């Protein structure tokens, strides 16, 4: 009986340790934006970004594993030019009515020591899913007094060919290679503190 109890206690401790090591974060949409830049007419660079996104991530820096799921609202595309934004939302580009979401899913994170350096996943755009690797140029976490909760952030980048996702419009005017830059912040989901002796009210 004692051995069985000891094994049970050990297994419980290991499960608890693993649960603590793997952290879950929710994307902060107020500080997360995916931006893009592409050649225009061979003489300048057109830039834009998406203003609405959401998602979750898990990160275990000890085991060097993690997952990322991000969904971007394609209708939130913004270039500072209302006429161009309307064109980009149309079926000639992002087709936002029929394809409202751009998704990125990843289960492979490359680490350098405890720091994530690259994320290999799949980008789904216009219903086409292709592998894309994000390079992470900056990563950090903080729990400053005014922040209260732990928050992690990163700057990531990648390059895609839009034609591979069916974005072939205006090929004579707009380049095929698109540079992607993502600024992301996410908030650690922490369990609530244990209730006091008197329950939630503490007495």
C-alpha cells in the first residue's frame, strides 16, 4: 500500500510539474498586428497591416516545445488609403466576404537555449494552406508592477509568394514576393489563487 501511495504521489507531482512548465498565453489584440510590404510598380514599396487578430499559444521553455494558433480578420486590412483597402478586401485580393480569416497554426518551435528563434507552421490564406516559417528576431517576457500579469512579446518575420496562395491580381503592378512582419504580445493565463479558509470571500 505504501509503495502504491508513493507511486501515486510521484505521478501526481510529475503531472503538476509538467502542467506548470507548459504555459498558455492569449494573444493581446491591442498589441498584436501583422503587417506586410510588397513592391509597387518596381519603384516603391507598398505597406499595410491587419488591425484585428486573436489567438493562443503554449510555451514550455524547459522542454523546448510549444504551439501557436493565430487568426487574422482579413477585412481589417489597412493601408491608409480607403480606396485601396476596399480593393484589397474584394475578390481580386483577400476576398474578405468569402474568406474572412487568415490562419497560422504551428506545432514546431526552434529554440536557442530557452529562447524561441523560429516557428515552423502552416499559413492558410484564401483557403490555400502552405508551410511558412517565421523567424523570431526578438522575444521577451515581463511582469512589471503596472502590468500585473506576465506578458510575453515577440517580433517575427517571413516571406511568401502571394501567387502560391491564389493572390494573383494586378501582377503587372504588384510584386509577387511579400514580406511579412508580426509584432505580438500575449498574456499568460494563470490559475486563480486558492480560496481562503472562508471560501472566495476569505471569511
